[in-house]
């Protein structure tokens, strides 16, 4: 059955490209930097529900930077580092 799927050069190229794309996508997801899961940061101020996403993200980033400077949170790390702890 598998040999029929790879019987023509076009199918082999398509299979190789599909597997390569899957490996690249998974690799980039694994290496994407994420916050430490033990660090929960709130903005510490009232932000309305309809506030622009950029404003909310900026407030959270400021609080994260402050927590990072205070030593309460660790820096961003590659996602797979959290799997090995």
C-alpha cells in the first residue's frame, strides 16, 4: 500500500515536501520562546474589556518586565525546556 502511494516521482516529491513542512512547523513551535508556566502576571490596573489588544499587551509586558527585574519570574525560554523539568 505504501509503495503505491510513492510509486511516481511526483508523489515522492509531494510526500517529501509534506514531511519537511511538518518537521519545520513542529520545530518552530518547539523552539518558540514562552514564559515560564509558574509566572502569572496581571497588569495591576483597570483595563476595560473593550481596550485595544495592543494596550492590554503593553500593560502585561510592563508588569512582566517589572516581575523579571524583581526576580519573581524567569526569562522566556524555548518551549521544550519546560518539558524536561
